[in-house]
C-alpha cells in the first residue's frame, strides 16, 4: 500500500491523464453494453428496456433467414479482404520508400502531401469522390480522351468496391505509414553498415534487415486489423452508395443503420451488431493464435 501511495504521489499527473481515458471508456464503451440486452428482447421505447418482453434468439434467427443476409455478409467480408490485400500493405510500402529517400526536403514534402487527406472530413472526401466520378467529372473527362464513354462511375455496382478501397488508401496511406517509419528508426544502423561491407545492396538490406526489423509491428497491426474484418464504417458507405449499387455496396453497418435508425427496429439491428462483434472477436482470437504459433508475435 505504501508503495502505491508513493508511486501515485510521484506520478500523479500521469494518473490524472490516464483517469480521463479510463473514464471515457467506462462512460462510452462499458456502460452502454447494458443496452445490448435488447437484442434478446422485443424492445419498445415506451415500456423501456427492462419491461420489454424477452424473445430469446428470435432476432438472430430472423437475420439468418433475412433475404439480405447473404448480401451484407458477403459485401462486408469482401470489402475488408480487399482492404487487407491492397490497403494494409500500402502504408508499409510508402514507409519503406520514404526510408530510402535521402533528400529531407523531398521526404517532408511527400509526407505532408500524404498526411493531409487523413485530416479532411469524410463528408468532404465523399463529396470530392462524387464530383470526380460523376458523368462530367474529372475522371470521366480524362477517360473520354482515351475513347471511353462518359458515365456515372458510382452508379456502376462493379466499380463501387474499387472506388471505395482506392479512396480509402489515398486518404489513409500517409497517416498509416507513421508507425512504420517510427519502427524503422529503431533498427540498429550498424546492421546496414555491416551488410554494406559484406556487399549487400539496397534490395538485400531491405529483405534481410529492414523487413525483419519491422515484422513484429506489421504482425501486431495485422492482428488488430483482423479483429475488424467484419466491420466497415457506415458513414462513407451511406454517403457513396445508392440503390443501384446495393448488390456490392450494402454492408452490415449500412443495413443496421437502415433497420435500426430509419425503420426504428432497434432490437433487430442490435442483434445484428452483436453478432458482428462476436465474429470480429473470434477472428481476433484466431489471428492472435496463428501469429503466436508461427511468428511468436501476439497481443497476449
């Protein structure tokens, strides 16, 4: 007890900062979990959570036989898989390229240009995407010079995922590269000097020093990314999609938004969200287990 008191007095300002974060999670993350029980009830706002009748797993069963079940599950999974395949390596590649640049001015310029989109509001980003992909937008103007017919690209369901993933990479590649650049600075420079003496070129140094040096960071972030493999932020989806692209654009979060907020079917949408979180949790556990088994890197 005396040790705790001494440590608290010594680091009281650190404890104060941590307490704010802990309070935020308790208020906005843990206390709201109480409302999850409406997934097992026929929730009626007039009767309240406790007085609404229990229905057990009826909402989950209804979702499994819902005509939209296969579509939203498939679209959510595919968008996340494409994002992992293309979006996850993008910041790593940018960080590796930046690490090879010797001109500080050029490096700072590229960093500023790639960081900037991350701070642009998602509403503004979607507005830019809509304008650029419209029939008379910049992209169509460029494509028309190569003989392509002008058309609203966002109205084509086959192009929605490409536009969604591509714009996401553009917006997040710079910000995502920061943690890899920080990891690169921790690599012992003497390893590069020794490799140079042994005759290893830039490519060999990349393969045998740089990538192994940041492999633990890559694996930890990949595990965390796998923990959200069934989650897609609904804000960007609902700002870009339309009934013409539902077949490839409608995901779990957008479906929950329509059923829960627009149709006021709170219990049903909560059940879907709870199932989605459970799937993400299982993917996180599985990814952590595989990583720990084969690479000795894990969250716990």
